[in-house]
C-alpha cells in the first residue's frame, strides 16, 4: 500500500482527536555504549469507555541517513502505547516498551527476529511492523519485515513514514509505508493483521525512539518532523 492510499483511507474518517501542526525534535541516546535509547511521547489519546474499536494514524519525516547507513541501530515508532520506552537516563521505563504497535527501521537483529531477510553483507536497511510487548524488553515481535539497499538513501536527506493501526477490541491490524518525500520513490511497505494488542490500558499514545543496542562507539541521532497524529474511536 502506498502512503497516498493510506492518507486516502484516513481522510475518509471522522477523527476524534488530531494534531496536524508539524512538531520537530531530535533524539540522541544519552548512553554509549549500552542497551539504551532515547524516546519522546506524542499527543495524548484515550480509548473511551464502551468504544468497540479505534484507530490511529501517524505521519512523520525522519532525518537519520547516517544512522541508517552506518550503524547497527534502528528507529522505532509506535501507536497505541501507554507511554514511551526510555527514561531520561536512557534506561528502559518500568513497563517498556509499553505495549503498542508500530514500526522498526534500520538494523534489526535477525537472531532475535528471524522474520527479517538475511543480510550477511550488512548492505540493507530493514523496515518492519513490530508488536511491542508490555513490561518485557525482550518480548516484542517483528511481524512483517522487508529490506532495501542502503545505497538507495544516497543523497536522501529525510524519509517520510506513514503508519496506520486499527483495532476491534484487542485484535489489531497495521500497515506502514516509507518513501522519499521529494521524489515519492517508495523504499518499502509492510502490513500485518491478527495482532494481539499488548497494552492493557486505555491509553493510545504514539512514541518515537532511537536505540543504542549494539554498543556503538557513539550515539547516532535522528530528527523527526511529526506531520500528523490522529486518533478515532467508535
């Protein structure tokens, strides 16, 4: 599914809460080396009592070409979460990664997540739908993973990501696309259905994160421009 098609689906809905004004920020893990990261929460949303289903759409531009081409780290973005995964020290928060559904982009450990294509030459960027666990930093699952050549990012300043998650009760589906916002060349598209939402709360918050999981000699940064965050329930 292309990003324009996801936007068309979103435009046809009546949104209960939205933040369309662009917000920008940069994230750099404060700890190198180590199993840590940096994260930021998006806008607040809560599933109303009695609602049967709900959905969330996130569109964001990300500048992180050095991280994606030169490191073993990744960017993660989640919807439907109760909070964000990392505290100010870079350590995991109490219930991390807080039970949402979203994406991972960058270098994904295939030993822990074998659904990603093998990349023995380290020449690919992985892009995946991820089900984030509740209060279990090793419990998240990669559900659908694709990859593209790192060289495709040569000369690309930033990428544009669209993520759409919808649930009926705790049964969910997700789709995401990644493209060049200047040329509209698509780098990847992923989707998954029948996802069991791990978040046991009514909170439906997005978060944005950058990892340092591979003991990098220094911390790689990413800059985010949040173009849209929308939430709907029925």
